[in-house]
């Protein structure tokens, strides 16, 4: 049995969530439902516009892969996270959150001066999240942050698609995949955002390499990869680059493909208030279940339940005590 069920690599971010109206997104020229990279000046401009709206300065670790690794660990599957934070208070918070969740990490040495990455998450009344990300020091995440021993000691390497935006991050994702392949470790990738597929296709192709074991994506990302509007075509295009995959479909549930059967997973009906972190939770719960011996349809149902719990609350994660309760509720 491997030491870790999953080894994640991705941007380390501290989230701030703010509740806004759709008209304000338009006023601020924020693209709804997408992740947009911003610099410090743009971040300050957005915060100035939003004074008085703050509902939650979460000061908790975020980032797609980090959220997923924390979820997997909280459910009971040991994980490792490679990322980069600065020698600042947000970096302290990020490390403390990983350790509180039981996630091992590469951040035990000296940290460089700079600014830990931040994500301004704007939540509209329909629960959609629009993310404005200042990568900070995460932009320089590189091969140096990889731990080849931890990769070899993992069942899966989980690559965050957002890494495609950074030359050094993309190189790190490619190297992590290559180390995993050489060690016989399974490879998984989250497409992360429709914009990553649309605007960084060549880089995403480099990260994928010849073929991956598992891809996580939502329906928009799958259609973007297929460059069309047919889900059936998207399924075939995904089969060409991955042995297995999951397509999440929001209120329409999800599709899982285990290499043989394509299975529809029903959604759990909830009143959604915040979709931030839903895909991350789905991936984390799914990885926990399949590495715990569950088949893809069972893992999909568990992941759907977990994602439903997240969107019914603000923030990308659940309170620590809720993970075990959720696992017990589903698996008994």
C-alpha cells in the first residue's frame, strides 16, 4: 500500500469571497463564471469598487489542487501537496491549514520573500463564482517544488490545469507526470477552467503528454476540448487522451467513464449559494473513494453528495467535522 493516495501540485491561494450582483460584474468588467488572472493593481481596483460588500475574508488556504488534497485527506486518504507560498502571514495560514487537514507538503524549508497568491471570488445570486486570481509567488512554482520520493509513494499524481498559465508551473506539471509515469504512478489532471482549455490548449496538450489515466472536467471544459457543442463527441475526444474520466454537469449530475462503461450520476438536489470549490470537492471525494476500492459509479455518487454539501454553504470547503459525518452517511 502506498504512503499517499494522491500527490497534488497547484497554486497556493488565499481566498476572499464577496457577494455581488450581476450588474456589478459588468461594471467591473469581470467575466462571469471564469478564472481571470489579475495583477496587484487590478486586484486593488476591484477591492476598492467592492468596499462594503465583504461577506467573508476567509484567510484560509484555497487553490484547486489544494482544496482537493485537503478534501481527500479529510475523508481519510493521506495526501501530499506541492505548491509555493511566500514568507508572509498568508503563507503561514496556508501551511497551517494543510497541516491541520493532515496534508503533507513541500513547504518545510525556508520561504522566499514576496506575496502569497490570492483569489478574489465574486459570488452572484445564482451561486456562480467568478474568480480573479493574483498568483503572487505561485507564478514561480517550478520543478524545484517537486518531491520525487513523494510522487513515487503515491497512487495518483493530481495535476491542476491552472498550472498551464505559468511557464515554470507548466514545466513542473509535465515533470511531475514524467516522474509518475516512470514510477508506475497513475496520472490525473483537472482541466480547472474553460479558459484554460480555450486559451492554453497547446500547453494543456503538453501537460497531457501521450495519455493520462484520469481526467476531471466540467461540461463546458469537455465541450471546449472537443471544440464543439456535442457531449457525445466530447466523450470520444476524452477517450482519446485518457483511460478514464469524469465530466461534472452541475445540476444535471455527472458522467463517469471507467474505461469500459459510461455511467450517469444524478445530482443531489440542494439550494446552491456558492459554487466555489464544487469541482475541487468532487475530485477530492472521488479520489478518496476510488483509492479506497470503490468503483467509478459509487465514487461518482459519493463525490456528487460531497459537492452538493459544499455548494449549499459559502466557501470552498466544509467544516473539518463534516467530512467524517459525510463519509459515514454515505458508506455507513
